[in-house]
C-alpha cells in the first residue's frame, strides 16, 4: 500500500513521494528552551519521532533535523512580527541567572525527556545561537533580491514581494490587515512585514554583525537558515504543532522560497493541541504536567508515549489520569501477548499445529501497516495489535507462528517504541540468579556479578543494593 499523508499546504491526503527516491529530508520544529517541555509540547515531538520511525519501517533513509530555539522567540508570537520580551531572557530574569545558563539547563532536560520516551536521535539538533552567520547571509541575500529592507539596525521582510504569502495558513496580507492581526510599527513599509533581525541594546543575547552591534535574529529566520544549512534548499517534510502554521511556518516559506528560488517543503504536517481534562492546560488549574510529573504518579515513560500517540495526530487528544490507567492496562495486555508467545514458542501450550495462526499474523500485519500507511492512523493500528490477544488466550496459535508473530512485533516496536517484548523470568528464577550474584560478590568474582546484573537488566529486571539486601523490580 502507498503511504499517504495529510499535507497542510494542499489541505488533502497525498501519496508520499520524496524528491530523491528512497531518501527523506525532514525538518521538525523543536523546543524553545526556557522551561521543561510539558506533555502538550511532547505530543508534537513524539509525532515527529513516530513519523520518522514509520518512514524507516517502510525502508526510507530519513535525514532528520530538529532544532533547539535558544534565542529570538518573543512572547507575543501570535503575530508574524512578534513583540514582547525574549522568552529565554524573561525566564533568566525570573531566575536571576545568565540566559545561556537557562538554555543549557532546559536543553539538558529536554534531551533527558527525549531519551526516556524512546525518541531516536535526529541527524542534527542545531541550536539557533550557533547559526548566526548563516542567518545573516540569508538576510543579506533577501535584501539584495529586494525582499527585505533595513531600517537603522533592524531588517524586515516585505510581504508584498512574495505572492505566495498566506498559502499555508490562508492568512493573506489583505486578510491580516482587515483582521488587525498585525502590530503598528511606523518604520515598516507594510503593517504585515516581519522582522528578520532586531536591534536592542537591552537584549542580553546579542551579536555584532553587518546590521549593528546589538542585534539578534527573528524567530522565523532561524529555522529557514538552519534547514538550508543542514538539509539543503528543498525539504520533503516539515512538521510542527498546529500553532506553528501561522505565523512561524508561513514566514519560513516566504523567506526560504524568496532566498532560494525553489519550493521550501513538499509536505507540511501538523499535530493538534493536547487537551487536559477536556480543556487547555493552565498553571492556575494545576494541570500543566511534565514527564517527571506523570512518571511520579507511578507510570512509565512508555505509558506517557502511548498516551500521547494513541490518537490520530490531526485530532484533538485528551489527557486524564483515567486515560493513563487505560493506557497502562492496554500495554499490560500487549505485554501478556508477548509472554504467551514466548511460552508457545517453548512448547508450553498453544495449538498442536505449529503453523496455526498464520492467517492471524497475515491479517494483523496487513491491518497494522495499512492503518499506519493511511496518515499514521494510530487508533486503527493499535486496534489491529489488540486483536492478537484473544486467539492467543484461546490457544489458537502454534509454535512456528508464535515465533513469526514475535518477530513481527519486534518490527512494530521499532515503529512505536512502547512494547515490552523480552521474556519475563519467573520470580524463583530471578531469586536464584540474585543468590548466584551474591555468592559471586562474596567471592570477589566481580565479572560474574556484573554479568548477572546485565543479564537481569536485559530481561527487564532492575536491581537495587540496599543495607537490608537486594531489592528487585520489573521494568516494562
């Protein structure tokens, strides 16, 4: 089946075809690092990871870039020419520390969350502050081509020079003016023009460039320059949250296509907002949760991952604690499927005919892959996996088919990264290995002691040495 994705640019489902056969150049808008990402932010990042994983499942080589915004993202970002204080600097002032200390801390926390959630590392995670020369070069080109103009030490993009402005969001220049979605600024040629470079000697993060001594980049030019530097002038896929459609992605298109002279991205894909308890997250309601907040309630990161991926990425998704319990139970059922399959492979139960279950595997694989190929339809894909449990409980699968299903689930988990497929040891077997490890430690046989710890860890068993003895627990 052909992979189809919903293209925000055309507002329809389209067959996916990268510009270069077999290779996908994908840019994902990453975090602005002025705080730890909350679960709403995580939905967009996990969507990008799921997309990358599914493309790889289907045999594509994915060249993925996800940026880190560490300067230039102003608080009033609902308009193209954002106003207000830099989000990083505002946090730095609140904490009374250097803004670069803020970006370092929250970048580290973001990367910790990505690792815990099983997000594959992209080819690059460029920081905006590291690409100032590339941004300046791009801005200078836009000025030379007549698409941008300098007023003092500020540089603006002239939206009237790009006929395609608004083609992604529908916010054409005349519509913006009529709807008053622009800020009044007398030094701009047109009210809808937006800043490529800003000058403010009070800004704590600034660079000396051809545009002056106290400048910093506009948010939009950052992604255009980083994408061009790392992936080239034409992308296959660009993703982000639905709030990125306008103004951020609309402005990226204008800058990039005017500077490069070619279409910027073939496919634009956007994840919807996450609701919490049926509404928006709010600090006043106490429902702005981070990954550590959720894990602290007794859930595993993989439970969070599935909770944020279980719905279709283009549909509203609600987060509640009862949903987390349902997700935990659902993964528990899939864990049980894996353990039954292991027992059947060993000859413990299952159908007498080793090939029994071939049709179950064929149907499950077909249903799962067709669902994922249809714009990453996760609800249908998960339903296909849920259908494995009853035939296994009823003993309808033989040893040969059980092994094939386990192999298939291994590929599935390469795409979803939520399953626990390792065979669980019986409690008695765990205790026996722990006793052997203790004996090895007493004999100062550290090599064997470490081997046993590693073996248990590989089987999902975590050990903790305490003054009262060894405590163990299952992970996943």
